[in-house]
């Protein structure tokens, strides 16, 4: 996983976590859901990059 892609994935996860917690704090369910979605998107991006690295290193 390239360093920039890894940073993007982690940043997306952190932003999602912050947004989700902020939504919970103020009772905004929509913000909570959007934060969870953003967090999941970051996790998926990280998993994709790890998979690419696995196959890249096999070759």
C-alpha cells in the first residue's frame, strides 16, 4: 500500500469517526449515519489496498 493511499484511507476513517461521534453528541442521526458510512468507506479503501499489496508481492 502506498503511503499516500494509506494516509487517505486512515484520514477517511478518522473523519468518519469524528462525524459519527459528533452526530451522537448532538442527537443528529443523519450525521451519525453519514459518519459511519465515511468510516466504512475508509476501511474498504484500506482493505482494497492491502489486497493489492498481497497480490503484488506474490508476483
